């Protein structure tokens, strides 16, 4: 079970941990029971359960390795959820409709909650799109680089945009604006999480409040 990461500040340091330590790892001062200058804040996890996020683009590690992590080196797999949390994803064998396996992934919402007409048709769109010959291994072959899981997601999204009378997105723009920033955040969080698991805490010099966040 994933624990939540908290951040507390002491003696000009930001300390990230799972629970408030007995003593400050930097200056050794007693922390438990003493009043901290500021209450610890918990960091929101960038991961969510794909089967509980409707109408999202989902990004998860490609292989069923034990850690299933975003360490920045493993391949990623993408899919699209319908309104009931079924994840449609294109593989060598065609489009899979997964009911499990996407419990920890990055979710990128594709539909605003007030777009009722689109929400009402989403499942139908997705089902019909997935049945197209483009994704049938008898007609087209999966290609690692050009005709892959991400092509499926992007083309579906562009079909929806076209149906809505909006401009389509290029692969580059979509990746740069929507996908990469979230993957970077996920990967940073994973690194931090692993560090805390091994060393109980992670400590950095307190950043001045310049208003810049990452
Ligand atoms: Zn301290």
C-alpha cells in the first residue's frame, strides 16, 4: 500500500518523510511533541487509479515488473478509459479492454465535466473507434515506433476533436504539453518516494519562495 509523503520544515531545511521523525535529521532538535513552525503538508501523489478515472488518457509502465515504476527508464504504455473505468489500449494483439492492471498510473483528463453531450457519447465513440480496421491485427500490424499504443490514443482524441469541430493535435504538441510534464512529475515523485523508503527522509535546503513551482 502506498504511503503518503509529507513535507516539514526545520532549520532552513525541507524534510520529506512518511511520518514526523523523533529528531530533526539536520540539527538533531527534538521534533515530536514540539511545535513546528509550520504544520507538515502532505504531497499529493501524481498517481491515480485508472479504473476510477473516466475519460482519461492513462500512462502506466509497460511491463508487469514488480515495482511498476516511473523511474524514467522503463517503457510506458498508454490507454484511454471509458466512463466506467474500462481501459482501452492497443497492443500487438489488437485493442484490449482492461478491467484491471491500471490501478497506479498517470491520468490526463480529456473531457471537461461540463461537456455532457460528449460524455454521453464517449463510450460509444471509443467502442466504435476500437473496432476499426486500423487496430485489427489482421489488417494492420502493430509497429513499435509508428503504429503503437500512443497512436491509438492520439488518433482517438483527434477523432473526437474533429467531431467537436475543434483543431487536431500533433503528436509533438500533445506529448510536450500534456504528457511529458506529468510523466516528469511522476518520475520525480517516484524517485523521492524510493529515497524515503531507503533512508527514512529526504532533505534539501529550504527554497526561497520565489513563486516558481515545478
Ligand atoms: Zn532542524
